[in-house]
């Protein structure tokens, strides 16, 4: 094969995808721009995308794997070029003329021979390569400014029929009661149709995965290392079970070991894939609180299981409750707040069946009143961040700021310490 030919998964004769706007190399994607992306629902996977054969075989995606090796720790650099249709080979060529990035990828294979051997090893493991431009790439992740340029997946992903996902996270050294609660929550939520997402770590993460498996549901494990490694090693059998009924995925290149700095990066993917995050027992400096921070920035819901006030085990999660997170005691509490079972829980805060929201900077006073009423109705259903409201309403920032200010001055809404606007009740 000619070395100048892109190893991007495009076989001879393949052209544009069915939307007519892109090939699988990531060229020219007008169909994924504009309003198509603005309406992304957290946790939702579109039927069109799940019905398509998604992902590339590693041996057909060597340019994408090389791009991942170089940019996995700097996703914000390549997101916009990829979305604009720039091929991975061109991005790599232009990058080679610039100073090297931080040496996070030091020691990883970069020669043609080693990369080919690595790709074959991934193929043996059943790994699929999911570039940012692929139909199967999660739309809820695609909208993030630091979206992973490439995901490596083992198992069935996207999961057909999964309309919503919930993350369950918490302490590694969790108490027995917290472990039991996490397992029960996951079992009940999976039985209600939710995909359970966690990080395959010891403690709460492992119990969440096991609870979903016990219910015969689907679960997704997000790794902080390459997909050819399992951490912790004692969870290899659990990982194999997850792969059979769900999937594990990673943004890290193959061969990358778990490092302390990788876990905060992994946590943004956990929250980004989900409609909501549930925290079950977290200490004051728990990594779960990083997941919560990402969730709030991404406009996701945050639920917390209250813990004992004695001892350090639930100090971090109890502080979240003090700061405005919602307490739940059972799966039914979360299901109710999310609007019912999974098929009803993935919709946006502004239902698509609602009449369109007023738009423009020169709305009449009557339109101002209607806009405020609509916004207030939305916030009474669930609190939301300014960014989430901006996406859901489709207004420009000035218009949204004006309506929010009017409601705040009237005492109808309040901006809490969790970064979300809450409706006040009279």
C-alpha cells in the first residue's frame, strides 16, 4: 500500500456517508454542524446512529491512532479542525512542523512497524476506533470543547435502544453500606432501562457495574488507561462481563498505563456520557468531586446519597448536599426527577413538542413575559446552568441574560452555589 494513502478506514470505492456530507476519514461534515449539534441531548444516542455500522477496524485507522497518540492529552487543539473536515493526516503533517507538545506520549510507539503491530493487537482484542467524525461517536460528547478526538471501544457501543445513561461514582475505599446502596441503585436503574456508566475502579464503581449486570442491563466502563489494559488488574473478569453486555472505552492510546493525571480526564467523559451523576459516599478530596464539577459545567444533573455525618467517609458528598445538590434515597427518586423511565428521561429540558421560544433581541413586552414564563416552567422541572439554558433555548446570550435578570429581580429564580439556576416556590 502506498505510504501516502490515508489509513483512515476508507476502502476503495467508499465515498460519502448517508448524510451526504462526509467520508469516514473526517472530511467535509456540514451535516454535523449548526443546529444538528446544538440540539444534542445529554445521554441520548440517536436511532440513525445506532442503526449504522459504526467505528473502524484498527488496521484501517492508523492515521486516527497516530493522531490519538499525539493529541490524546490535548484534545482542544484538534477538535475544531476535525469538525471542519481536516483529515488526520493533514493535522499530523502540520503539527510536525511545530514545536513538540508536552511529552505525555513519550514511550508510545510511533514507527510504522510498531504502529502496525499495535493496530493488529487492538484488532485481536476486538477494539473499534471511533473518531470524532464517526456516526457512532456519542453526540453528547461531541459537543464538548475538549471532546476526545478518538475513542477506542471494546464491546457493543453505541448501545442500540439506550436512550439515557446515569453515572454512579464514589469512594474506592467505600463502606459496606455504601457499596450495597450503589449496587442496589444500579440494579434498579438498569432494570428501568438506564445504561449505568462508571470508571471500573474499586469500591463504588465496581458495585455499580455489578448491579447493572445483575439486572441484565447494560453498563459502560470508562478507562483511565489504554484499552489493552485493565485497571485495577483484579477487575479483568468484571471487564469481560461488561464487554459481553455493554462496553468499555478509553480516549487513551494503546499501551498507556493508568496514571494519576489521567483520572480527572477520564471523569469528564463519565459525566459527559450521562444525563445525571449519582455520588455514593465521597471523602473531602475524592476524585468523584471532580466528576461532579465536570457534570455541572456540562449541564448534567447531580444527585447525592446522604451519608453519615460521623467520620470522614461521606464528608465530600454531604458537602455537595449543603451546596445545593439533590438528595436521593432510592432509584425511584432519581427516576422521578429525570421524568420517569429511561425512554422518558433523556429529553431536553425544553420539550420538542413545546411551541418555539421567542427569539431575537427586539421582542415585545408580551414576548418578554412569555419567555420568562417558559423559562420559569423549565427551571421548575429541573435546575439548569446558563450554558445548558443557552443550548436548550436557542437564544443568543444577550437575550437569555435579559430574561434571567428579569426573573432574578422579580425573585422568581436564584443562582445557587452549584452553578445552576433554581426556581423559587411561592
